[in-house]
C-alpha cells in the first residue's frame, strides 16, 4: 500500500535530493509538486521543479505557489548556499522545461485533499506560505489531510542552534506568520527539524556511491551536491552535506527511525528571536500561556542516521 504525497518545495539542492527520493520510492505515490519561494525566487524554484519533472520523467503535475511571505517583505535568496539558479549553478541542459499548471498551489492542495480525504500526507520542505494560504482559503482542509510533515524548525535539542540566526531555521524564518498558522491549525504536524537533519551527513564517498549505483539521477545528485558540500565545509567544517529535506521524506517512509516529542508549538513572529520555534512539551504544567488550547504536534529529537542513509541509497538504486 502506498502513501499519497503532495510535495511542497522550493528547489533547492536538498529539495532535488528529496524529490527524486520520493519518485524512486515504491511506497510513495506523488500526486503533485507545489512550489514556493525560499531557496530562490518563485520563478527559478518553479523552473527547477519543472526541469526535474521533465529530466527524470516525473508524472506528477507542478503547481506554482507563493512568491512572497504572507505579510512581510521577502528575504534575499541564499545564493551562497544553493547558487544563482537554486541547483548549485550546475548547468541545466538538454531540456526546455514545460509550464506549471494554471491552478495556484494552495488551491491544488485544497482540491486534492477533497478528492482524497484522509489519504494525503503533505510534505513541506520550504517556507509554509502555501499551506497557510490553503488554510485561509478553506479552513476545512486541515481535517482532510492525513498528516503534514515539514522540514523546518530548530528546537535547541542538545543545544542545536538555528541556521539563519542563533535561534531560527530558514524555512520558518522566511515566513514565521505562516509557520505559526500551520502549527496551530487542527491537523497533525511533525516537524523534522534541524535538531535531527544536521545529524545526517551525505559524505563525498556516499555521493560517489550514488553516482555509481543510481543511474542518471545519482550522477545529477552528485554534481549538485558538490557546491552544497563546499558550503557546509566552509561554514561548519562538515565533510559532506546535511540531509535536510530528504529526512522529512524518510520520516514518511519509516517513522520508526526517528524519536519524536509531542506538544504544542508556537513561532516567534517579531523581535530579535524572529522565526524561533518553541514547543510546550505535552504534560508539562505552566500558568496561562500562548501554548494553551493549541493542537498537539510532534517534533523529531533523535534519528538513526546510518539507517536513514541506507534507506536513501537503497531506494535510489532500486
């Protein structure tokens, strides 16, 4: 039995790694790709999704999504991480990408949820603007999805900081109002956060193995991983690149590889801690607070890193 997936994404090097992981998995059924600004502006992220669809034969339609946050100005694209084109400035040759579907991404999410009630897991690995727009347009969508799994947040588990400020992770920081709306909506959200994604590293030898065993997709992923690994080596001294977005996909495939902690979640939407994600752990007792009467969500606090890497490699070469 397969799990139906909507993949909300801002491709993005690690987004491409995640998208091809979804496509290769025999237990996932990709219904749609919805794009959002983030790792690049909306036109490049949508072009990248269409390029990946055409180059690797993805059948799922691509829907263009939000080009800016709900209420605040757009932050500059992190070209120092993902390159000017969003895919490490690897030359995108050989194909002229098609056009996205006419329907906006948030409406595609709503419509697919109504066609497949209780069956779709929405995997979101960029800013959460499309999800927030869907909630605003049709609040009932929160009751129609099976689950929401995001790559986002930094909860200071074992002292792990953010990656754009000392306390904030990029996807949440890029639209904190949208993130707070998503975390407080009555659907079940699991945040696969920096606390675990930074523990899983694809080394150069791992990527070389992908190139040798995973065909054209493996060769492409190895090529785009090189500038990504150079960034991590220069900033953090990591030999390789962190598995961020693909970790969210791995959670859908095999959640038993992760340790989770439940509780209500809020996002700081102003001030020095903009974009910080904070969880009130289920069962903890405090006085009245902004976490009261909010839905119980989950965050990841542990991961079997070697198992995740093995799952990725085996899926890609299957």
